[in-house]
C-alpha cells in the first residue's frame, strides 16, 4: 500500500505534524513529495503538502487523498528539507513555512455548499431554493437568505442535505486566443476575392492573415477593424483555426531594456571579487561580506559574479530590500541578462507573481531579482546568492514564520556548496563582527569607482537656528544650498523619516494628545481630507476643531511629516518642481517606478521622501542631499536606534555626487554631538562600529549576546500578565545563571488593535535547549491559544523590539 504523509492547511499547534493518507490506485503514478493535494480532515476538506511517500503506517483506518492540485511538485526536495529546518529554527508551523515559500495565488480558498442527499419530502422547507438544482452555496445563503441558515442546519442534521467542502486553487493561468491561417495562401486569396460585398470584414481578416499567418485574436480584430464574429465565421468555413493558449502576465511589457556589457573592474573591485570567484571554482560554500562605500561599484561585482555562475550552468538569486530599489536594479539585471531574469516583489499583482514564479519552476529563467521571499525561489542548481544592502531590517519577516532572509540564504548556500554575498556600505554589526572573527570572509571597497571623493557633510544645529529666530523647518545653510542648486539646474534629494503631515496632534491648553482608540499610540495628521490616521491598525478619524478633553480651540499639530515639508517647499521655493515619495504616494501599482523615472528624466528638481529613497538610487544630477530631523530615530526605545540612524544617514548621503558633478550633504539635527551622526558625517564606519560595539558589550546586546523574545497578547490584560509571568518563571527555572531574563514588562506599544501586549526577553550566549523550553511553554498554553483569544508570538532572533 502506498501512503502519503501530508501536512494539512491548519496553522495550529495541535496538528503541526504529518498525517498519513492512503494513495488511491488512480493516483499512484501521479503523487510525489512536494505536491499539493486535497484531503479529508474531520468533516471538511483541506489543502495539504505531501512531505514523504512511505509503504507502511501505524494508523489502522486510513482516509484517501481526494485530489492532486499540481502536475509537478511545487516544493523541491531541498525546499521540503529547508521547511523542516525553518520550522524548528523559528518555532513556526510547517504549513506556515511551506506557504511562505509559494506565491499568494497558490494559497487555497475554501467554500461550503449544501447538496441534496436524498429525495426531499413534499413539505421540504427549502424546496423553492432547490428548484431545478441540487446545490446551494453557503455564501449565497449568508448573503441572500440569512434567515434560512438555521433551516439549512436543521435539514443537514436530519440527513436531507449534505454539507460539502470544496478546496479551490486561487492560481489562475492567463489565456489568450490565437488565430492561424489553415488554408494555403493562394486558396485564401482566391476565397477572399470571391466573397460577397457584405462579407468585407471576413475578406480583410483573410488578407491580413495571408501577410501574417499567425496572430493574437484581439490584435487581428484591432488591425482589421473586424469583430470576432467575422473570424468565427471563417473558422466555420475551415479557413482558419482559433485556439486558446496560456500566456504569462508580463509586468515589464513594452519596456525596452538597453543591453549592457560588463565594465572593466578597477584593481579594488578585482581584489573584492576574488574570494567569490575562488569559492565558485572550488564548488565550496563561503559567506562573503562585501563592504563597499556608496558608489564603489558593488552592483558590477554582483553582475560579473552572476555571469560566472551562469557560465557554469548554475542559477542565481539576488535579494534587494525595498520595492523602490527594484526598478533600477531590475533595469540593470535585465540589461545584462535579458529574458533570463524573473522578478519577485510586492509591487506585482498576484497573477504576475504567480507567472514569474512558474518561469523559475519551469527552468525558463536562471536569475531571480526580488525582495525577501525570493530567497525561496525553487532553483535546483544554485550557484550564487546575493543579498544587497544586507543590513536592512526588511530582510526579517515580522510575522510567522519569523525568518531572516540572510539565515535562509546561508542554509541554501551550504546545501548547494555555493557562495553567498552580503553587500552593504553599512553592514549590520552582527555581520561585521562575524567577518572580524573569520566566520565570514571580508572583501572591502574603500573608494568610489571613478575615485571621486565621498561628498562633504555639513551638520547644522537646529537649536542655534531656533535661538536666532529661524522657525522654518529648513536651516539657512540648507536653503542657501538648495537655491544655488536650483539656479544651476542640478537636482536635490530631501530625506525625512516620517510620512503624513505631522507626527501628532496636541492641545496647548490641557496637553491632551489625540491617540488611537485601539492602540497606545498617537494618531498622525494627514492634511489630505483633514484626517488623523493610526499607522498600526489603520484607524481613521477627522481632525477635531476643539480639544475632545477641555473643548479648547488651541489644538494644533506638532512635528513634521513629508506632506508638511512639501507644502513648505511650495511656499519657499515656488519655482521648484517637487516629487514626494512615501507610502501614501506609492500605494498604486507601478507608482514607485513612475516617480523615480520622472525624477531620472529631470521632470522634477527635488525628490522628497522617507526611507524608500535613502539607498540604492543612482541619479547623476543629484548634487545636494538634505536630511531633515536626523535624530528622529535616535531616541526610540530600541537598542539598534544608533545603528539604524548611522546606516540611514550614510546611505542617504551616498545619493549625492555619484557622477562627474561634486556633491554635498547637509544634515539638520538637534543632537550634533551624538557619535552616530558624527561618524555618518565623516563616512567613518569603523569608528562607529568600534564605539557601538563597546555600548553593546556593556549593555549585553547582540552581537555579544543572542536575543529572543516572547510577546503575549490578548484583549484580557489579566490573562496577558498571568501567562507572561508563568512563562518567565519557567524559563528562569531552566536556563543557565549566565542568561538574562528581562520581564515580563508591557511592550513599548502596550496595546495594538485592542490587544494588550507584554513581552519576556531572553539574552543568552549558549542555550542549546532554549527552543525546546519555549516549545514546552507553547504546548502548555495550547488549549488557551485554541479556545481563547490568547496569542504567544516567539521571535528567536529579534530585530525589532517595538
């Protein structure tokens, strides 16, 4: 007997394992590990993943697999192994991990229907709904006849109707109709000549097909002015054939990529690429940290390393952090490797992602460029993995499975015996420390490609500006520099780490701040529509004209957002053309690319934006970068605040003077003396690294200690406190005395979406059984998690403590 072990689509600790199912004779030759199947589970049907095929089982009564959803496995043997490792590594459910590896379109949707089980009696209360049909969907009952739901349930209990569960694959293949000339050209021409005058459209279609014998139906109709009925008439006469063919959705259709040739590497680049090439030639895994200043030519090293991998018959994955980075990156990679490149990022539609993913599965492409989840691309001959801007926190997933793309890339690199490149101008402290210890190989690029100097950075103290009567958000120095750039026809980048119009709304009389009713966080004012928005749960309300607490009219917004800066620019520099880039202006598909292309085509003088403009962008005419409120992140309750500030300032400074024109950077701050701002102004990574490492060592934070965190949340505050206290006590009794347990304490944002949040943090150097202990805690509270609204989120490698 052939038995398939299946992980079912039910993310619960109670069923986080494989279940045995009998493979029916009809499917014996078509089921392989890695395929999706439909299986009965209790009263319903669920999608599942086949993890293994075995020949015996301890289970006496086996249910049968009902349907196979895939013609070929969607998870390779390697991805099944990786899923197992990742589930143990992140303490996530197997099903959650497997689904993270696939495009969203392949997540099943479920529906229920009520089907007649036997001939109903004459007084059947649902007779009118079942006239001329034997099935009614649950959705129809809920939407159109909600009052009848109880009757349906009662009839189901009586056995008159059955409840049927359906599993539907959301993945839809796009199809187009094509027309082929069936008759030979001479016969077609003769037939066209003999057609009556009223059949002019058929004649036009035939003559068009004589010139181009195979065409897409819509194009043929467009070219001839005919309609599809004319083409169908010709098919009936046996002159043409119409057939439906599957086509890919192409997110880059109509865009010509200019072919580029490899550039000659500088001496520094030659040295930096050497360990990567050596690892490839030896067929060995090596993690190479490519530390190169902004504009030092890291991308060319990526391109030439990929070229080497492809020449050896292998494939490559390139990860980029932000969707805003992808347009320029895609242009560079498509320019070099053409149609061999697939692209995966959140800016694509569900269907486009599904099609790009299928190109990879079908081995039609050999390079993938994409955001975090592209690390799971189903390649089977990986020769290289690149993580650009490796320090970026967006490589860590914030919800289950809480994986870091870097860890997955290194696992895959070891599996395929191939190098992994981590590239950055400002590597994370953890990566640089590993390179210092020899765990990673360090390759450095200390100079820009054309040997230009890094742009000089000027720090402006905004406290002095206030004392001297300048209440504007722009210092006099920055205004001077902006005016001179505009006069010379050069471009400016302004960076602010806040979207919206202002940070919060406050009453000047009583001090009341308008907060979100569902989260412990102040609402952000957005001038468009006079709205206050919560950037955590999405709550929106109108800006009050009076204080809700004391009815005073002196209620004002404080702080600065991108919308407010844009308005101020329009007043102070009315002639300047401004493009604003933040989450609000880039919601629509393709808007990132549109805005960046417009700026690249010099349709604007100033690019104003949040984090998404801070890195990877390369515009030759940008000669001035202004950073407004550089210290806005410094004082957050996050031990990485200094590191993130240094990285952002260094990255955004690197946008200036990347070509022939010299650049300049002006950083505005209220905290001029902070070492992260000072080191960023001098482009001095090493001094920052050494200083920050001293702080981390004294405070017992990574990379000296590992950091894991449990966050307990529930609408019931007492339950949250009770569970988090029990968890902390249990860990205290099990862990080494050298490990430190912090908490339980309220999270920095103590309430989100009406759920109270407490956290327990563990700092440790060596706790081989920590995952085991945390799993025991999760198992202990499993019933509460299943039956109440209790949630316990575990992050084994914390990047964001907020």
